[in-house]
């Protein structure tokens, strides 16, 4: 029986270096980022799409049957391999069962070994049937992941075949591609044109592409499993026959994956990657790199809540050397290492992460090495000193002890959408969550440097006096808007939740904290997280869709952000006395609905954003670090009663189609 597989469902296999393989459960590529071999040449940046996909089919005496499908413009799917999918599963890695006419059953598996710019694929025939041949034709590009590829005279089809390995060098300056197989290769150069990427079309971006196919691999499935390892800039992942290498890699990877407590813990591992001699966190797949803000927010769940304290230490030590004028980079560019310093909160989240790491180590009866502690404390002091004295983009401490930030044409907070010269949510002045972070950072640093204590006390008094909106019963989003003393932005946004949850110290307690939580619950809470703006507010957008202008215009104007469920639930539990009953209720009401999302969109992960109105369709990156991180942090540190245990094995069985 054939199953129609939901094209929304996407799988991810990350290599720990910034590269990955990704696609859909149907096998039809819907994004320019879907690829079998996407490698990072300077981990985690310098990415290239090398092998976009493949055509696969079997030949028997009965004829030819497809095991793959492609989408072509205008809205044509060919061949019909997706029709033959009987089942799809993601544990321990993506695997498809195909059933074709005559009862032939073929199992296809894909996995990426950790630490290697490679992907392993296999096809195996169930039972013993003679005369079954598998043919596989790779589809190559050698391009920037954010671009598309088109037929040209510069692509190099020539191969270098030595025994079981075949190597292609598509363009100068692009990594080579090596295939190690137990099949036979025959050159048959050709262009496949006009592939259609539905998700890119929906996003108003270039959505068609041409790919080069240099030849065809042939395997005799009747004699055993067909295997193929595709790798970047390497003849083979290691020495040996293709069959032996795959057997070894498969066993190693099964063993490694089996060590994680739950599939969600293993999903967290996808975001931890190499940077230089240390580590960092990829903000989201498939298009984000490592962003400072995202790294320090996600670290608390991905590393601390999962017991990966050494990884957290490595990440924070790696970033400590990047402090400049009190600021940490918001992001590194994908080409080159010139960082962008355009965030007011990334540095402050770093301070929170340092505090939480130190606390986690001490709770386990340990202590950070003196040299590490000094390095981290010096970085924190450098951040606070830079902010106090004044740094880029008008970031400086004001006389009231609060932090002023903003410059024309620059987006500094996490609400950072910008289209051309239009900063959608500038929030210049004194944003509420920036003050919560600033005051927490001052209090944390006063633990080893007493000079920050009086600034904290002055700032806390000002914060409590100036941010409370008594008429509305909630907190202003920004005070001293654009630097104008005594002005207020009363927009009802989720940023106020950080004054009562999500950070080490709550700045409001009692009745006011309860009113904030009640207001956020009533106006912003959805099953996917918190809205970024309340319905009814000026500029509210119910859907995140359309072209770049429309989508970025809605990004923080109502669009739901799952990562905000972390501070919200922490605040919700706090105002109810942090009782066991409150934690149980919070899990059932807020966490369990979000865990159901593990079965949709990015399988085993949680998406970046969702629409602000029902059915709260997932949007943006299907695999987002801080979304996964905050769920893990909630489970381990806020609602610590039982482990998050999604189904160990998930199958897609003809859910309804939908678009994002």
C-alpha cells in the first residue's frame, strides 16, 4: 500500500562542522538548501552545496521503476518515486521503504557521520530476487547555499576514477566531491533543468535551478546492499572497501546516537559545532550560522540542561576573546571571519550564560578552573565597562542606571528585522528586556566585583518606577523612546516577561508579576509559544507569509516565537509559588502541546517561528537552536519531574498536506 508523504516534513543530518544533509520525507526538494552534501570549508562557515540530490531507479525484467521524485517548473513532479514510498522514519536516521509493482521492497537509508563532511547512503532489497539493478545519478552544483545554480559552460564534468572512488571538481575554488561505492561508474554528462523549490517560491525568492549530472552508478541489488559515501575534499572518509567503511561508520554512529538520553537530546547535538579550536552553536538550519545572541540563549538548554558542561565551557571560552568595546558579535559572516557587532543583548546574554555555567558546575560539586574563571570574569567586566562608558550605536549607561541604546537605521535587540533602510521594530531607547538583562548582569558581576552593586541598586529602583504601566497592568516595552526622556512605547509585547522569568533574578514579584503573567497568558500565549505583538496592536500581523517585505514586516509584529515559552513558563510557575502542582499543570498546558510539534515541520526539532493565528503553521527555519534549547531547559530545570521522551520512532503516514 502506498502512502502519500507530507511534503512539510523535513529531516536533518548535521555533521558537527556547520555542514549537513537535509530534505523532505517525500524525497522532493522544496528548498534551495535541501542537499545531500552541504559542506563547511571553514567550520562552521564557508559553506558550499555540492550534491543537491540524486535520481534513483531500479531495473528488472518487468521494466524500470523510480525511487526518486523531483519538482520541476511549472508544478510538475517527475518521476513518480514518491508514489512508491510505503513508510518513512527518522530514528536513528532517515529511512524510506519503497514498494514497487511486483512486490519488490527496497529500503533506502541516509546518515551523516559526526565530524565528517560526508553523507552515507544505502539501498537494500528485501528478500532474494534475481535480476534487480539499481541505478543512481548524482545531481551536482558547487554553489553558495543562499544562491541557485544554472546551466553554464564552466562546470567541469570530468571525473577521476580510481578503483571504487570517483572524484569531481565542479569549479575552481570549490571543494571536490568524492564518491566511494561498491557499484560501477559510467560517465554520462548531462544537465537537468528547471527544478522548482516550492518553499523559495512562497518566500518570494529565486525558486528554479539547473543541476549538472556527470554520470551514473550501477549496482546489482540482487547480490547485496548498495552503498555510496559522498564526501567533500577527501578521496574516502577512511581506507577500505565501500561496504566495510559503511559497516564501520554505521556501527559507530548507531553507538554514538544511542548514548543520548532521548531523541530530543540528540537533536540538541546537531547545533553544537566546531569553530576554530573551540565550539559554537548554529542558530538554525538550514540558513543560519552561529549568532552570538542565539548561542548564549540556546546554550542554557542545549548544553547546561543536558549536562554538557564541558561543551558550554568551550563555547564561552571561545567567544570570550571576541569582546570589542564591550560588545560581542551578533554574527559571523558565512564568507570570511569579519564579525558584525550590531546587537545590544548578545553580550548581556553571554553574562547570563557564564553565571548559569558556573552555577551548574558548582551544583555538581565542581569548580571551573581558575584560569577559565578569570577569563570569563574578565570578559564580563569588559562587557559591563564598555557598556557603562558607552560604545557603538549609542549604547551607554544613563544617569538612572539603566541602559540606553539605539542609532538611526540599526536594529539592536532580538526584534531585528530590517528591509533595506526600514528597521521594522527599532525599539531605540530603553527596551524592557535589555534592562532586565543589564540588571541581572550587574548583579551577577557584583559577586566578584563590588563596583557593580550600587549601579545595580540604582538601576533596579529606576526600572521598577519607570516601567510599570499602572493603567494597563503590564510593563512598557520601551521607555525614553529614541532617547527622549519621559516617553513610553506601550505596545503589548512578550519582552516584559523577562522581568519576571527566564533570568536568574526576577525584577518584579508579587501582584505586579502576577498581572504581567496573566496579561501575557491572555494576549500572547499560543500552543507554539508567545506572539511577538498582541492582537489589536498597531501593525499586528496574523500570518508570516509573502515576499521578503511582507515576511520581515511580520517577523516581530505578531509572529509566534517558540523559544519564548521558556521564560513564560518559568514566570508562570514562579508566580504560583513554584509548587509541584504548578509544575505539573505547566507541563500539561504549555510544554506538551509544543512537544507535539516534534512530529511536524522539522522532524525531531522545533521550528523558529509560527503564524500568530490558528492553525499556528510553523514558519521560518524548521530546525532552530533556541527553540529546542528552551524546551530542554524547561524540562530539566523548571519542570523537572520527568524526562522529555518523544517517540523513539516516528513514521509519516499520510498526514494532510500544508504549506509554510
